[in-house]
C-alpha cells in the first residue's frame, strides 16, 4: 500500500493539505511537524519543512527514515523562467537541477554535484498522474526541468543566468534537495509547482498577491494525485 510523503516549504503551501486530510497522528522531528493521516483515499504524511534546500533535505530524509514513505511529492510555488508561461500555470518536473551548485574549480560542469547525476529524474508514472491531476484545474500545465537554489530570484540578470545554465521552466528553493534525497533513498518523486511570479524585477511585487492562489491550486492537484497514486 502506498504512503505518500507530501512536502511544502511554507505554512501557506501545506495548510490546504492539512485542511483537506484527516490527521491521525502528529509528530515533531528536527523541529518540523509531520502530519500522518488520510487525504482523499490515500495514506499521507504532510510536512512543512521550511524554506531552502537544507530544510527540504532534512524533511525528506525524515519522511524516508521515520515514516517509510513509498512516494514523495513536493508542492509549492515557483518563479517562471519561460516567457510563454503565466502566473497560475503549473509545472510538473521531468527532472530537477541545483542551479547554484559550483564545483567548476575541479573540472565539473556548473550545477553538477560530484558523485551524483547532473539531473535528478522524476518518476514517469508520477509525472503522468501529476499532469492529469494538474490539467483538471484548468491551468496550463508544462512538463519540464525545475531549477532549485538557495536564492529567491528577483533579478533579470540572475534569471537569465539560471536559464542559460539549466534551460529550466521555473525556479524554486527546495525541489532539487528533495529530488536528491529521494534519489539516494531509491524513492520515486515528483515536484509540482504553480507559478507565482516571473523571477525578474517584478517578482517581489507579484509574489504576495499570487502566492495564495498558486498554493491553493497546488493543494487541489495534490489531493487528486494522492488518490491516483493510491
Ligand atoms: N518561489 C516562488 N517564486 C520564486 C522565485 N522567484 N525564486 C525562488 N523561489 C521562488
């Protein structure tokens, strides 16, 4: 039987999951609260890990070690790196890169962690199910690369640099750490993001007005995905 770990960075990104599920147990580990219960027809564990890649990796590893999850889903918001993409559109990860990892001094390409693949590939079945679930919201849905880094991107130059390095569709701050943790533990994953801003000089202005809508849209998809995975 499936047990789906659902990770969001911010309270806004997990509050709708929590509101829609029946919580049977709450546990605190590493100062993070893990909510076990049933979402739709699926057994789930929901955690708000906090912002950034270190928090995300800690949360994901605890899901593997202490809760025995069979799948990992990361939902949340993201900045767009693609001109055709609008606020409210959704991205399902084909694969995930760390856009800020730099061991070039040792001959590695930018974004490459020694001993790790360049790219962390999401699970094909989860991609297909996430796409179907996302399309039910009526949003435009794209499948493609997601680039993660410990930076809120709100600058055109930085945005252009990340696009050149990764050719990703969107950027956020946790996905690659969750993907890397899933990879190390042999657990299938997918990252599902809704665009809240354009990751350029308008990002700081866009973000507060659209983050709630984007987070809500992700929650809607998460429940459909959890049901489909069960
Ligand atoms: N999450 C939402 N928007 C983002 C941005 N512009 N940069 C990084 N993470 C984000």
